[in-house]
C-alpha cells in the first residue's frame, strides 16, 4: 500500500479511525473490502482509499456496515468514548 503524500481531506470524520482500527486488527485493505462485502457493502478499492483519506463523503448505511465489519460500535467508529 502506498503511503499518503497529502494530508487527509475533510469530507468525513471516520477515515482515520477506519485506518487505525483496520491496522490494529492487522487487516489489509483487500481483506477489509472482502469483510465489507460479507456485511452487504460493496466498495471499490479506490472508494475505500478515498474514504480512508477523508476525500469522500460516507453515507449513514456505510458507517453502520463499516462498524460491523470492524466489529466495533458506531460510537467507537465515530471516536466517541465508551464511558
């Protein structure tokens, strides 16, 4: 995977969280895309890359599917503490 040359965009707030959670689970993008398909979300590699780089908007149903695929709550994905 290529490292980003530019700072993240401003189109969503979950992109950096998706990257961190995915990497914490030692999942490559390709594996994560397959996992997303199992929960009903079919994204292209380019679309995932743009999401992670905060260069694309994220629909509410995508947030739910991404949280499910990462096995975290939507609140955790959004960066809220779970106190």
